[in-house]
C-alpha cells in the first residue's frame, strides 16, 4: 500500500510538472480536463475542430509522466494501413462552422502587416546569388501590379525551440520563415508576394476563423492567387527530433510536410499541389520532405481555409523541436519549390 501511494504521488507530481511545461494555447489536455469537470463549458465554448492539430492530450501527458514513448505498433500500423492513418485524424463535428465570428469580421487590411520590398532591395540582388537552393533559370521580371502568391500564418505565434511554444519575435517564429520565403521569391525569382503577418492566434480557438477573414479580404481585393500558403510548424515530441531535421548542403535544415483536408470541395486540387511539393522536394532536395504523401485530415479546422481557393497549401515547416536557424534555413527551399510550382 505504501509503495502504491508513493507511486501515485510521484505520478501526480510528474503529471502536473509535464502539464505545466506545455503551452496553454491550444492545449487539448486542459480542455479535456475542463470538459470532464464542467460539461457546460463543452456545450457553450469548446470548438473541437480548433484543437484538431493539438498533440497534447491527457493520454499523451499520462504517457509522458510515466516516461513511456508510444511508438512502433500503432505508428507502424497507421503508416501501413491508410484507413487507420486517416481515422486517427477524424474530428466528429456536427457544426463545423459554428464558431461565432461576429467580432472577428471588423478588422481591415493593414499595410503595416505586409512585407514590402523597395526597388533598391530588388536591384541589390541582381548580383550572383550564393544560394544552394537557387535556380537562376526560374527568375523573371518582377511585376507587382498583381500579386501571385499570398503567404500568411494562422498560428502566427508558433515558434521554434523547446523553451517556449509561442512568441511574437519574428526571429524564432513561422513569421520569420515567411519573411525569408517572401524575400527570396521577390528578389531571386521575380515572383510578386503578399506576406501577411496579421496576428491570428491571440485566441487559439478562433485562429482559423480569424485567418479565414484575412484570406477572404485579400481575395476580394486581388482576386485569386496562383498560390496561397499557410506556413505552420508542427509538434512531434522530443523523441522524434530526427523526424524533423535533415542536413542539406552541409546545413541542418527543418523538414517540411504539406497538409490537406477532405472537408473542402477543392480537396483533389489541394492534394495535387501538395503532391507537387512532395515529389519536387524528393527530386531536388532529398531529405527535405518528411514523407512521400501529405498529411490528410478528414475534417481540418475551418477546412484550413482551403474552400476559399483551390490554389491553397498548408505547409508544416519543421516542428517546435527544431532550432530557429534550422527553420530559417528551410525558407529558401520552400521558396524554390514555390518558384518551381509557379513556373511549372
């Protein structure tokens, strides 16, 4: 009995320690605990689809507290049997668009949230580009009269490095990756880009509802884009760091993973785009792409905004386990793949 009590106390201590170490924004375990003790919250506030990408559940916390790394049998079965892989991502949603967005629709397009590059910056890059990812044959004259690519971030504060899970410092977030991708596209490939840095994740539960309004406003202003890219970063767990880092041209680089969802009328086209990125990535930069097929959800949160345009792609650039410099190193490879797609 004493041994059992000691074990339970030790487990509870480790469980609380692990839980407190996790990022509270989007942490599914907190929601599950609240739902268990306060069903009213589940009925009036909990929007399950907003947490579809969260890996931090009560089950995962218990396993981590017990220092158990869940691997082989389930993971192998999911990889071997596509049905199981897709079922693991299902979110049973009765009302997929039930989130109230009445106080989300008020903001307007703001030039302060867009990367703008001057003519001087453009001309300064006419010199030889020292970039292992660069292909000068893809460069064309820049025409800023009609933007070709829209880059944005639904989870704007997603950062790299285990110390924090959220940040407003572009040097360590997905926004920093977007900055470099946009700069690379305009300066080195002549592809006109809007990189929107609107902060959508102040309320994680409403992130996709907010970013959807951003995308809609750009579509209303410019019409459709040749490509709309939502750049995220994943969370795979410390024991899987090897799954998200590779070495390309002597440089540690974060791996990428395109993501699609079935709850959009454009699923076939978005999957085609994702497969282009995967196949071209395997061809040009072996090791850059995490797997030979996109991660497919049955019910992505707000359909990942993909119903707004068939020219949409969600890219996971590395994971929280990557160092910031690894993610930033990936930007030039993402830009190259975008340039390949635009010029295909």
